[in-house]
C-alpha cells in the first residue's frame, strides 16, 4: 500500500519512534489533523494486530461528528453505533 504523507504524518511517526505515549495535534480547522492521524492509526492497526488505540476528544458528540465521519470516509466501513 502506498500513501502520500504530509509533514504532520512525519511528526506523528517521529513521536512514535521517540516512544511518546501521547501525541497532541494542534492546528486550525480543516488543517488535516484528523485525516492524517486516522491514516496513521489505520496503517498501525493493519500492520500490528492486537494494538489498542484510543481516540479522545472533549465530547462524544464531537467524536461522532468529526473523527467517526472521517474514519468511515477513509475506510468505507459502516460501524455499529455510529
């Protein structure tokens, strides 16, 4: 699989290689934070089975209206409860 990465993707990769436990992404609205992070998480999940990934935001509504929508768009999956 080949994807085009961004500078933000590489920052996530660098933080993981430095064994950072938490990675905080900052930037303006529509700057690509969610899509880039989801790309990285999907690749990690596919390449490292049994990996536990937690995605957190301030509210559940915020997750359903942003991250879950983008995840479904990237993967084409239909998820229960979302």
